[in-house]
C-alpha cells in the first residue's frame, strides 16, 4: 500500500504512520514524503505477523558496516601469517614470506580458498579461544590454495606458509590441498605446487594421516592428475617424509640452490635409524637430486630465477592432455644451419657437444634443458622449431662417447613419456655406440632401464622424427626411435652409419682368428684397415637409403627446413595403440 504525507515530515513521523497503517490493514506500507519519487520508509509484515522496517533513503551513501570492517580485520590478521619471530627468520634463510612469494609469482590472485581454515583453534575472534597466544597462531592452517594468472595462463596453486609450524600439514590444510587437486581434474588447468614443508604435523596426525580423505589421498590425486594436466613443483625449503612425494610425483621439479632439500626422512631420523650423521644438504640437497637421483629437473639460483624457469617451462606445455602445446612466432636459429656438417667430426669416434648441432636446428634462445647433470650422455630438452614446441632426445658424444648408461636411459624414458602425455612432438638425434656393457652397468640395471626407454619410444603416439647424425649402433637405434619404431621419418646426415656394432668391434668379433694368424705386424695392420673400410662401406647410410631402410639422406644445411616441414605436415597425425588396460612396463 502506498501512502503520501506532507513535505517536511521527519523520518520518525513517516515511520509511525507506516507502522500504524500496516497494523490496521495487515499489509506492507510504503510512505512517500512530499514529492519524493522513492519511499522514505517501507513497513513490512511477514506471515508470522511480525513487522519490520526498511529505510530506503540514501542507498548511494551506504558504506561498509562494522560487521564488514571486523571481517576485513580478521582477514588481515590471517594474511599476516604465523608468529612474528618466524617471519623475521625468513630473511636470514634467504626466502620470502609465502604471500610475498605469491605476489612475485602472480601479482594479484584470482581468488584464494580456505583462508579461515582452522580459524576456531587460534584466533582471538573465535568464540572457542579464551586467550589469544601469538605463539600458537595457525592462520589458513599453514597452507594456501587458490587460482591465479601465470604468464597469461589460468592455474591452480598451492603454497606452504613456513611461518606456521614450519609449513607442516594438518587436517584442514590437507582438506584444502585435496580440494584444489580435485578441482584441477575438473577444470583441466595446470597446477603449481610451491612447497616449503617439514611434513605432516605429527602431534595432530589423527584425522588426516591414514584417512580416506587424508594426506595419503594427495598421492592418489597426483596419480590421477599425472598426464592429465601439467603439475610443476618448486621447492623453497626442506620437504621431508610425506611432503617429499609431491615433488617426485610432479611432472617437473625445480629446486632452489642453498634453500631446497627433499628426503624420505630428516637427518635426525636417519641418524636414529642408521647411525649415519649427515646434514640436510648432503642428504637431499640440489646437488644430490640434480646429479645422482635425477629427481630435480631444474635448479634455480634464487626465488626470482625459479619463477623464470617455470615461466619458460610452461610455455612448452598445453593446459591439459586434450590440447596442443602453445605455438609462437618462429625465429631463425642462433647459428646458421650451414655449419651443421662442420660440427660433426669426420672421425667417427671423436667427441663433440651435441648442443652445437642443436643450436643450428632450433629457434634461437628456445632450448630448455632438463636434468642436464644427470645421465649427461643423453640430452633431454624442450625447444621450438619454427615456433612449434618439440621435445629433443639426443645422444651427446662429448660425454662417455654418447653410450647409453642406465641413468641416461631412465631420464630419456621419463622425458619421452611426459612429452607424449602432453602432445609435444619428439625429435631424436642419434649418435651412439649403443647401450653400455659391463658388470657395473648390469648391476645398475642397464637392461631394465633400456627396456623402459624402448617401451616409452614404442608407446609414444605423438609425431616422432629420428635423425641419424653419425653412429647408430646396436640397440641404440631402437631406443632412439629408428625405423622399426613408427617414426614419421627416419632421416640421416651423410655422416650416418647403422650397424649391429662399430667396425672395430665387428672385425674383432668376426676376423679375430684370421688376423691372429698374420705374423707380420705391418701386414696385419694393413689387413685390419682393409676389413674396417669394407665394413664401413657396408654400414654407410647410402646403402641404407638404397635399401629404403631410411627415408632420406638430408644435406646437413637443409636439416632444419626438412624437420620443420615434416613436423608441420604430420602435426595432426593420430596413432592407435592396441586395445588393452595398460602395458606392464613402468
């Protein structure tokens, strides 16, 4: 009901009139004063007979209430992190406070989830806390999750707050972590884990350790996300016990020099169990995982460098397995392809750095090498050819003659597997005497490691190209995606050779008795050279091209152009694997 009263009436008068009329007529009354177009007061009556009043004047002048101001104060308190003394220690440790780290990475967040996690256990604004104790602060339960823009890509993120119980994980933080992972499965967007955690909060383990939706579910979710969306982990501190599995489950792990470590147990626990005295850096620092375990893909100099490395890395990857990697405008190589043949020595056994060849094939400044100090006789790297991301697997004759040792085989197998998961085409550059032989490599599992590389190469469904740059001996040609492994092309440079073994080994195996019977040393040497030359003619790539074992011998100066054309032509190729649940090779 509308009622208009004389101009100049006060709000109290309008309110009294509205209440009286509403009680009499039993319905809402809107009171207008003078010529006002908007009601000064609206008096309502609900179904129970109770009445209420709205002041509908001055809506444009309304601002935050005390209730909202209190909420913002609570949020600011949460965002301040853990006890002040722990924040003060961060600079001595060379690391950023977690929210400053997020600002470095993302600027503003798209949103954050679960700021109030575990709020009732510590905040002075909680009705369950009798007296605030600044040393018992647990804001956000020590773990931040949400979404942000990174290098023009929408990503999920997780970050530990080391000022809260050394970044340890407990029930509410675990719940946030799990929700973030599950949402990533739904959205199909990459996940960044910014780890700085001492592991599970032991004194609060009930409720999150062995539960169906506890910390163990992290690794189940990691497994479900694996190959679905890129998972990238950066370590900013010690990641011990359960926390150490997130970096090793991630597709890519970055450690920070002088700051990062990961291990299955702390030095103190190691001493208790084994009696070994060792510090954390020796136990699980960057040197250990970059050179020996292979668990670190990249090592950063500091926090800023870590971000730069991940920015490069994500540029080669799609958001998920259903998409193609992002293209860029192509760039000319840093050095001319005309020099490729000059890079490869005439002497088959002379070493050279394969990067000198690679830089004449790929776009300038596009090489991102992974695990460069692990299995060094094999180069694994992302790069671009005419703007198209490719994964490069190349033997490096400057390291142990390019022979394939167990570490190199494992590194290459995992890289091939990851490239195939995210639709990154593969380029194999083959120059190897084959898999290494000997008792030591047998103990290290050369057959098992070689099996994994051959399996990964066999199962990869992305476009593959193999270039035989020089030696392709023994099972090395199998591991490097030779003709039997369904490449889109097997190309060779004129320096290429394909054989069961090299000439020296072959002559020794076949003609040992004949040569031993020649008493004159000069005659023996002449005959050996003659046999070697005959053998080399038999394995020359011209013979292989004549028999159509390989697709083409390419002039070295044309190699980049040839590869770019073939990757472009085969970019939409689809390959089917046999119908099965999965293979049995891990």
